[in-house]
């Protein structure tokens, strides 16, 4: 399934979930609005109205799509054990779906309960976005938004 197909399926499910929650007009605008909307879904508990399998597939793609559309990075792919995995290429590195899901970009001990499907991927977005803004490739401190020259 392509990134566009996953995003379309997620957008349809998101609209339905927001409508059922009575918040169908609630959407943020801005460069990272898709990620912020996804975070809101988890915070408000609206995520439970969306199929967990779809959330697991869609949240890394939502995060990567923001990096591609808003920051100018590129989609990439790799094959692992005969299975294709999507990712985003930045500078001379790549980050794949499994990297966002396995806690590489967040501290899993920060969760006071098991994270919902896709939640770790969305929570990874800010640190990943910060990391790719450093020209030397080092991870920026959480909450620090360094420019390309920083």
C-alpha cells in the first residue's frame, strides 16, 4: 500500500471519528498541523474510534508526510525480510517506519501506560524533526528547534 493510499484511508477514518465525537470542525492549521491533530486524537481519546491497525500503519506516514511536504525531504524505501518499508531520507541518512515505532526517537519509559497503536510514532516526530535540522546529524535536545546553521 502506498503512502498516499494509507493517508487517504486515515483521513477518511479521521473525519468519521471526529464526526462521531462531535468535533468534526476541529482541525489545526500550520506546517505541522497533521501531527498536532494526531497528538490531539490521543490526548482526547478519539483515537479509540479508529482501527488500531490503521493507526499503526498511518501514524509514521503522517509524520513522514509532514517532513516531505513541509520541510522538503524525500520519501525512500527499503526491503527487509522481503517486506517493503517506507521512510524519509534526510541529509545523508534515512529513517524508516520501524525506527519511529521502536522507541529510537522517544524514551518508552516516559509512558505511564502502554502507548496506543501509532502513538510512539507520532511522539517521535518532534525529536526526529529536531534531529534533521542539525547539520552534523546529532539529535537536538527535546523542545529545541535548531536551524540548519545551528
